[in-house]
C-alpha cells in the first residue's frame, strides 16, 4: 500500500518548482554498456519509460537551472555552478513541456520492465502533475536553454491549451527562438483564455 502511495507522489517530487532534478542520461567517459555486469539495464535513458517520464516531469514548470542533464558534462572540465548549469541545460539537456496527449503518444515508444501495468499508471501520473504544476504557475522561466523555433512551437501548444491560467511572467531570454517560434508563441498567447494574466 505504501509503495503505491509513494508512486502517486513521484510526479510532484520531480515536477515541483523548487526541487532540483539531476539526470545522468549517459554512461560516464570510460564506461561502456557492454562492459556492465549481466542483468544491468543498459537501455538508453530516453528509451526507458520511467526515465523519460521523470525527465518530462522535470521539464514542466521548473526554473531552467533546476533540471540538469549530467550526461552533458565534459571530461576534464572543472565546473562551478554557473558552468555546470550552462553545459547541462543546452543541446537537448532540457526539453520544453509536453501536453498530456503528446506525452502519451511518446510514451508508446518507450520500454518498461512491466509495461502493461506501468504505461496507464504513468500517463495518469503525468497528467496529474501537468495539471497541478501548470494550474498554479504564475511564473515560467525557460531562459538560457538553447531553445529554437521547434521548442517554442511545442511550448506554444501547451500555452494555447489554457493550461496556465494564472501565468503572469514568461521568461525566454537567451534562447535561439527565431521569427517562426515568436509567431507561434504570439498566436498561442493571443488565444482567449490562454494566459489571461500575462501582460
């Protein structure tokens, strides 16, 4: 009973706006999948259902500096906090949020050890976390993530859905969003009910 209760809280833990999420998405330099002991799960991080879900939760409304992909760290580099966040959020280190329907479609391509039972559960947990975090978000900070037009369009889908009715501030500075991405965001935010408090 406690295990199932704990599972129900995972979405909040990973998606909460004040928790740090550190993801190790690749083997460290010098370690190879084929060298691991027998029975070790060596599937790629983003192919694994629970890992992909934890990543998606951490990509919802969390500040851009609070979800880091440690698999982006470079060997031989001495990091401080600023350089670590710089390397570990760029180049796919932090994806834009997904609507629950888009997440469910992506989840079909992922593998679970117990897929038959886990997929429906994970879909429900993701939707609950999505609604909880976007429903209360007044500020979204997706700054300095290296996002371009495709990521802006994905974010625009979420905002156009009306998922963030309390949103007052949206931070997207120091990205690489061009004209097409700006048009998608403007169209989304221009929809009635999309973000009524955002000025």
